C-alpha cells in the first residue's frame, strides 16, 4: 500500500525516514502542514509492534499538531517524530545526536521537542546538532524547559471547564477523577487535582510511576485495563491514544472525558458516539495545548513564564466556547474543534497565496 493510500494520510506535505547505522537510529518525521509556520511537535520514542504502527502514529500525531497549534493561535504548523525503540537500540547521547542531525537536515521545516519516551536532557543532546529544537533546560527568567507541567495546567483548567459545563459544579471538591497514565504530565495533573479536592483513581503500566505518585498524593490504584471503565465523574486519559472506540465507549461510566493524551478517539465517529451517551468530551488537542504553548514561547523567545501562564489560561476559554456551541447545536465537540482548526489553516493558505 502506498503511503498516499494510508487511511491516516491527510494531504501531509512530507514524510521522512531516517536511519543511522552506527547508533541504530530508526526514526520517522511527518510534516503535516507549514501553512502557519514550521511544522512543530514532539518526538515520541516508543516500542512499536510493527513499523506500520509507527507510521500510523506519526501521521495521526502530526495532523493533530496542525490542529493543536492552529486552535492555540501559535506560529507553528504541524509535525511529529517517532523514534522506533528496541532492546537493540538503547537511548544514548549518540543516538539522540544522530536524530538531531536528521532534524537539522530538514532545514527548519520541522521543530522538535520532547514527548513520550523523551526528556529535557534528551533534547539537550538533540540541540547539540540542530537549532530546530525546543523544550531545552530553562535558563534565566525566559520561558522554556520541561513542557509537561504546562500541559498539566491546561488540562486541569479544561477539567474545571468540563465539570462546570456537564455537571454544573464550579469546584472539583469531591469530584472523582480517573487518571490513566501518571508519567510526567499525569503526575503534575494529579497534584493539581488533589489540591483542588478531587478524589483520585490512577493507573499506569509503569509501576515506578504509580509509586512516585502515591508518595506525593493519596490515590486509589486500579489495574490499567480497569481504569477506563471506573465509576468516576471524569476520565482523564494521560497515556497513549486510541482508547475511545466503538467497543469501549458503551462501557464508560464517566460523564466527562478530559485528559492530556493525544488522539484519544479511534475515529472521528467516536466523538458522536460519546455525544449520544451524553458524555462531554474535551477535544484532546485543545485541552492538551499547554506544552506546545510553552515550546513556542521558548523557541521564538521574548516571553516570560507569566506570558506562558496567560496563554495557557486561554485554553479554558476555548473549551467553554466549544462546549457552549455543542450544547446549542447538538453537534459533537470534536467536530466543532476540527472545523475550527481546518478553517484557520485554510485561511493561512489563502493568506500565503497557496489557494
């Protein structure tokens, strides 16, 4: 099957495969759109069962980044990278530098940062080989550093907005929240939710993440395959995507889904399935934009943490608008968000003389 016939191919501008024999690096970079600026999105290092799964992931993620950056009002288009991990290719400074050279070869059409499986320190090695990288260790008073806390802050604000819209409550006191995945973002989110008085139910395939979370906040631990169907008010997916499907949606007990994971819906039609069950869904690329907002501020410079905080605070307003429009029109929230994102990208194409 040609990549042009791939079900997740969506007029992507370019797709790049990289291999470094010395380090064993195997990576894919997908650039979905540069209408609004360089394609920007993090690098995910993950073990894929098949190379085809990595391609599907990077195509979906890069399109999501176009939508995320457009709705957030950033001077970024959409791009994403995946590094295929295996026991034979451990993460090393040499491999990360090789990846940095790969990014650099694209001449600025793609800007990277950390995502699942990568850290701030990893980006430092990438940054030794390219200037097209953000999410580096923070220096001075300028914005920058680990974007995970900002993703969590935006997600927390979005949960507040969703609870107000769906449950009519202006406080999270006593609200039961199931957090799926308590890594970098999930742990920060759990802390914010605990401070707000929420009752936490957590799961993670990484037991170290669970232990660290329990050392910092009280929570009930359930098995990863049980958490999705827990009896809670809010389900906050903060791990991998593709969890809301025609099979799982009928068994959900939460009335709000608002989390930081990318590509939570298996298909666009799953948004309608949620709406039919009166489950309020916070479109993932709207609620989880805090990290890329920080990355953009760092990359372009001249912004402080207060500036980032102000911009991340607008996530709540965007979600409130989408929730209100969904209530008024009866349309699924994901359709409304996609429509907005596509209109912003189309307008940029027109301004650039591309249409």
